[in-house]
C-alpha cells in the first residue's frame, strides 16, 4: 500500500465519499490519523475477538454489532474447543460488544454508509477474524465499497480476508510474523476513554487551514496517547518522539498510520537504519 513499491496508497480516496471505521480499541488511534489525512469522518465498528478458552490471545473467531459472527473452524478444531465452550465465549464477548456500542454512541449516531466507501482500519492483522467481521458489518450497513487498511500483517494475509473486503492495503508484511505487538516498541492497551476522545476530536469541525495542516503533516496526533512508539517494518525502524507542551491534553504519533494514508509526518517521525 502505503510505501513506494508497496500496495496501492489510500491517497486516491481523498475527497471521495469515504467513512473511516476504526476497530476498537487498538485500531481507533490509527483510524483517527487516517481520517484526518483523508478529510473523512471517523466512526467505529465494534467487534470482539473470540479467544480460545485456555489461550485467550489466540482468536478462534469474532463477533460484532448486528449479530455478525465469524468462526475460524480450523483453530476451533485444532484447539478442541467444544460447542458449549464456544457458545460461552460468544455470549460473553457479545455482551461486551453491546456495552461498548452503548458507551461509544451515547453522544453521536452511527455514520451512514449507504453508497459510501468504508475504510476499515485496525492496528494489524493476526488471524483476521475481527477484521473480517468489521468488513462484513460495513457491507451489511450498505457500504458501496469496503477497503481494509492495516499497518502490519503476516505474509499471505489476503487469503485470510478473502472476499470480505474489495481492497486490501498494508504497510508491511514481514517474515517471521508471530503477533501484532512484536512490531511495536510498545503495545499498550487502548482504553475506552481514548476511543471516545478520538471520536470527539474527529467530530470537531476543522477550519480549512487546520485541515490543510493535518494533511501536510500526515494527520493530527490522536488525543490521549503519550507513549513513545517505535514500530519495525522488516529491516526499517521508524522512530517516533513526542514533544509535550505546557498543560497538554495529550497527543500520540503513529508512523504506520501516516504511511497507511500515503503520507509521512512533517515532524515527530524519522526513519532510522
């Protein structure tokens, strides 16, 4: 995608009928920057991974809004998860989906997707189950085209998504992929408060000058993130630093998000060998 010589950039979507949809919680700060660069509204599609009972980080599927469910039958069989165990996990995670939907949408309605391009953004792809669920929800809500964009994914990740997205874009597909977090210097949990802050800030109208600055800089820093980020993409190390002003509200900078939008930040990021 998003680097010279990579997959097609997202820049061709700028100015079109686009809605950027972050997958909470980790995908929302990345989606915030993509939305800023594209000049598009930001919303969320709420999905939850169905973790294997004895190894919750291993996804055996996902559930989402509107009753969407994606199951990775291969992992279910390999982990010998029974029907009752799967049902229990699904019930628990569906309750989280409903609770988050109520919290995130208390001050704003869902963005209409009818006839628009839905850009579904996550912080990376592992099994692909949550991303597939997000794409299916966007399609069910009437999106004319679904684009899935992520900073990092394993080689061959396109086969995991299949026809659930019309366009697949990724910053890097490094060899030796084991987990998304291994390509971030720090990979903290994103809080509900951070998600809501991103949505609130994205909903605040920008002046033309602010919008132009955001596009030139690769998107404004999403609010309420303060950790240093140093993701690795193959042999390339992208070093990010944070300048904190007096009485800050908080900001966070993501080189991979800027790359996802087909730009490079003007400040705060530099490639390192």
